[in-house]
């Protein structure tokens, strides 16, 4: 057995190997909660790209039940958060605000007044582009809050890709194991021991779902 086979984790895959894995029908892509919520956080352009990528690999995507549950618990709050953030950015990020930040941290760079004026001029031009983009993003997320178009599209797409829910007995056993792992500081999820919102054993539940799916598909690669 070659050195690269024995220690393959230390040798990155070549591009053609990655493509072969991605395009293999035996490869499954499993996403966590933040991967789904980031579709809203990253804006219209990126969300459209993600949806197109999802559809390209639609037969290879699976979503843990607990991920889908957490996603539904947080998606509305994430959209509200994004909407509020865009409003704050539009109101507060001005040329004067940026100049003051720079001056407060680099006063020695602006001994000459014309340098500050030059910088402000260029920042003002750049901010026009930035503020226009922020307006577009705010309009997009506001539209989603009104029409629910993107959540509906994701729901329709992911509906048959959600893994089977664990039974109450299985969840109880996982949580008992999680409590032991917390005491040993053993991953996954041990850093959530003080989590107060949601199930603090969520990462372990998701991990167990993935292991169960992988065990049922031994011929496949699960990413």
C-alpha cells in the first residue's frame, strides 16, 4: 500500500478527482442548518446561484430532519435580521462615517487636508455603488418577507430530500449520550453545552442522522 493511500487525508484531491466525486451518482451532499440559512444572508445573486447548484445536484442532496426543523424555526428571524441590517447599513455608512473611522485609527496619515478630501471623494463614488447594491438586497429580502417566494421554492425543492425523523426513544438515547459527551468535552456539539435556545444536542442529532444514512448507503460517499 502506497504512502498516499495510507495517509490519504494529508493529500488533497486533484481537480479531476473532485469533479469525478461531485458528478458520481453515488455521492450525496448533506447540508447543515446554517448552509440553508446562509442562502438568505448572502443576498439575491448568491441565493440564485445556490438554487441553480442545488438543482444541478438535486438527486444527490439530502437534508437531516433536525436541520430542516432548525431551518424552519429560524428562517423568518434571519430574514428580519437581514432586512434590519440592510436598513442600518444604508443609514449609517456614509463617507463622513468612514473617514472618521480612518482618521481615528490613522491620524498621522492625514496631516494634509487634501488627502482626506481626496479619500472622501473616492469613497463617496464607491458608496453610491454600495448603497445601490444594499437597496437591491433590501428590496429582495423585503419581497421574500411579503411573498415567501424563496422559502416556498426551497420547501418544494427539499421536501422529498429530508431524512427520516428519529423516534422519541432514539432522541432520548442521543441526548443521554450527548450529556456524557459534554462531560468529556467530546465532539460533535460539546461546545453547545451552555446553549439556551433550541436543542443543545442538535449537532449530535444531525451527526447521528448522517451516520445512519451513510450506514444505509455503504457504497456511497457522503459529503
